[in-house]
């Protein structure tokens, strides 16, 4: 269990480094698509360095009921 946790933590740290190198943290996300792109880049982790470039182009946030 401990080794798995360490692997997941390292995976996410590598993803955060990749997002930082792409400049995603230079400004706050303007919309949910940019926030989603940051999130999937972090989750993709080391895959970012083998050609994966995840992007969220559009997202629809549900509206509250009236």
C-alpha cells in the first residue's frame, strides 16, 4: 500500500511539473475548459513527456435548478 501511494504521488508531481512547463500556472483559469486542461495534464503525469498533450476544448457546467 505504501509503495502504491508513493508511485501515485510521484506520478502527480511529474504531471504538475509538466503543467508548469507549459505555462498553465502563470494565470488563473478563465473558464472550466482551462481548469480541466490543467487537471488532465496533471493526471496524465509522465505521459506528457512521451507525446500526450491532453486538452479540454469545451465544457458545459450544469446550471442550478430554479
